[in-house]
C-alpha cells in the first residue's frame, strides 16, 4: 500500500512509520521537522530501510504540497500537530492553526479523494471529567476558565473531532477513524516539549532535581508506543472506521511515584522538587487529579490493548536513553 504519515518523524510517528516500512508498504512521511527528526527512525530501522522512505519536509498548512502528497495515497495517518505543554502555551495561535486548520485541510483532502484517514485526537478532550476511567461516550468538558492556554490544545482537537464527524455525517462512504491516545511514551521522545517521562530521565541522568508539578499525587496512565501502534494497526486491519476509540495503557501511577522509580532505575542522586507549575507557564497551566482510559471498546474492536507495565516502560526508556541521547544537548534545562 502507499501510505502517507503526517508527523511521521515524531514520537508516535517514527514508531508507526517503522512498523509500516517493515510490513513492506511504500511509506511517505510528511513532517516539517519542527520536533521530529529522521534520527528517530534509526532505533527501529536500518539505513537501507530508512532510505526507502520518501520524506517530505513541509508544513501541513502548505495546501499545495499537502494536496499532492495526499492524492497519491491509499490511506493517510494524520499525526502532525503542535503538542506538549511548553509548545502549546508558548505559541497558542500557531498551535490552533496547525491542529485545527491543518487537520481540517487533511480531512477535506482525504474525504474528497475517497482516501481512508486515521486522525489523532487526544485524551485531553475529556478535560476535567472526574471519572476514574473515561470511555468514548463520556462527557467532554473543560471546567472553569477558558482563558487557561493549556485547554486550547484540547479544544483544537475537539474541533477536529467535530469536523471529522461532520464530514462523516455528510459523506456516508467516507472512512475516518478518530483515536484518543493516552500519554504515549517512545524511546526517543524529546524532553523539549515538557513531557514528563523524558523530562524526568534527563534530570535524573544529570543528577538534577526532578521537578514535580503540584503535590505529585496526580495519577496518569502511560502507553508504550509500540503497543499503541499494535492496537492502531489492528483496528485498521479490521477496517474499523467511522468511530472514535481510546488507545491507552491499563496501569496508572502517581507522578511522585514515577519520579521515585526513575531516580531508582537510573541510580541517580537527584532529589524531587515540588513546584508550582503556574510559575513556569505564566498562569496558563491546569491539570486534573487522574485520567485513565476505559479500553473496553478498543478490546472489543481490535482484541489488542496496550499491556506493557510502567516498570517495563521505565527500564526500556532508560536503556534507549543511555544509548541514543546526547543528554547534555537534547531538551531545555529549564524543564
Ligand atoms: N504522545 C502522546 O502522548 C499523545 C497524546 C495524545 C495525543 N497525541 C497526538 O498524537 C499525534 C502524534 O503525537 P506525538 O507524540 O508523536 O507528537 P510529536 O510532537 O512527537 O510529533 C509530531 C510530529 O509532527 C511534526 N509537525 C508538527 N507540526 C507540523 C506541521 N505544522 N507540519 C508538518 N509537521 C509537523 C513534528 O515535527 C513531529 O515530528 C499528535 O496529533 C498528538 O496530538 C499524542
């Protein structure tokens, strides 16, 4: 198959790209390399395998190139987006343009060319829903002040879901699969955007304090990228479209405990420092006590749910981190 992956050099994208190349597909990656890097592919693929990938270094808002790239494809996986607390709060209008206008463009191009589309939404669309585990039919809401920048990311993805669903309503034959990922972790995830796993690892290896936001009691579920890709590709193989599905791990941990486990695994002399994130993000930060996915729908549709434990993820991440990262150079010291 001829497969187009936008954002195919990022955290999830590089894992997905590699898997599809290994399966023998003709893969085109469309990525502006703002965050992603072709080096990310090196942990999964050999140089000859990487040379088979057609990489287009362009922005998804570049309608002309996007349109040519989409038109020659049998399926499009649309992953390109602006995400990560730091990126979201530092360039909110750019984020809204890329995540909404860019996604609407890709969606229109796919539907008008009758090309199946897989769209990445986010678990953040559940907002402050207080349920212990959230399922696809649960309420999506942002409670409180809409002026808090972090929620604008969730709103951009809600707009994508609404737009995709409007296209599905108007086009009975259109094929769009909407995925809501929960904290996907991959070996070369950069600490630069502020994601907690790489941020903690970088600090631990530098024996610097691990900065925990708030009291550290907030609980999160993490998902190992290769597991995420297994579930996603199973859905596509089974031709599951015109539906929204959570993909996430089944184990959760408090952020404080995560910090302790990472310090222990890396034999670091780092300490944990509890800080007020509002000081770092100019009042644009918000978060919830816990968020975990109900994966019953994923289980029933694909039969494959992410199973890697948090401990295994920490051990895996640690071995890749030591081998591949130039710890001093990657990421921002402030985070
Ligand atoms: N990783 C997670 O935990 C998570 C959670 C929920 C949702 N998602 C969604 O999954 C998708 C992939 O996430 P990821 O973690 O791999 O992100 P990432 O930041 O690692 O990768 C995104 C990729 O898109 C590229 N990109 C960004 N803006 C672009 C633009 N305007 N034009 C072209 N390329 C652009 C980047 O260079 C990068 O390679 C995103 O849509 C994200 O919103 C991810």
